[in-house]
């Protein structure tokens, strides 16, 4: 197996995960068209990814990032959280708010990963596998406390659009056990730069989500 073939396979795997995170797709044919991949091999790849729990489907048949890469991401970041608990929380908050909702690792930068992501078409203002920096330096002090906080993010320069700003209302769900890379796992509602006019309503929804997450079982 050549290094070039391995690199291509890993890139295809990542691109498929990123695509199903940001767009509603149901079939391997749609994936092949959007990513400009051979149709026959894409069917085989998607079937294998579903078999290995790298891809899953929601109640409407849309493809989602599966449990296995979600759990791998959580474990690598030191979050002792079962991945299957997160996706339902994201989808519930997405449906309740009508906004982009996602899980992210918050440390020196904010990284939106494979952990879990929900979105509504037309409201997607953050991207999976994207890194954001805090618009203010240092970040707001209230980020360190328990409860809901607001923060403005800007796309990290090395990843492209440096000037785009995103407002995030979020709270922390868990802290990493990694001494080398301390971080928190946060769930948030994201919007383009501007005020959350319904901040009190969204804050209540986030606190309800946290209470459910913390409940036994």
C-alpha cells in the first residue's frame, strides 16, 4: 500500500465526515457528486463507513458522523464522555432554537470537531473541522465560571477568512483530564456577529440541556 494511496484514503474519509457534518445528504451518489469522487468506489466507501459506525443516519435517513469517530475525538482530547449522549443533545437544542448548534473543545483556540454538530440550513455560521480564535485577548473572564457565557470568535488566520466574526452563547459540559492539553467540552449556539436578542430564552434552553446531561443515567 503506497503512501500516496493512504493519504488519498484518509483525505477522502475526512472529506466525507466534513460533508455530512455541514450538509444534508442521504446517498453515496450525492456524496460522489459534491466531492467529485468516482461513484462506484464512493458507494463502497460509504457502505464500509456505515458498517464500521463511522457514519450513521438520523431519523430522516440523513447521514451523520458516526459514534466511532466521535468517541475517538473525545478520547483523544481527554473528555470522559460517551459520544452517544451528545448527538441527541445537539439535535434537541438545534430544533428548539432553530440555530447552528455544536460541540467544541475550548482551550487556547476553539476547535469544532467530529464530536457532534447540528445545524439548520441557512443558519450555518461555523464549520466542522474548523478552528476559531477568541476575538478578544484575553478571552472574557466569565468563560471560566459555571453557567452560560457569551463570547465572540474569529476564524483563525491560518485556516482562511481571518475577518469573519461569530457570536457564541455556550456553557461547559465537561473538563478534559489531559494535563498536557487542558480544555473544556462546550455546547453552544452560534450566530453571525450581532446581539442575541432572545438571550434569556436561549440561556434557559442551555441550562435545561446541562441539567439533563448531568442527570444520572
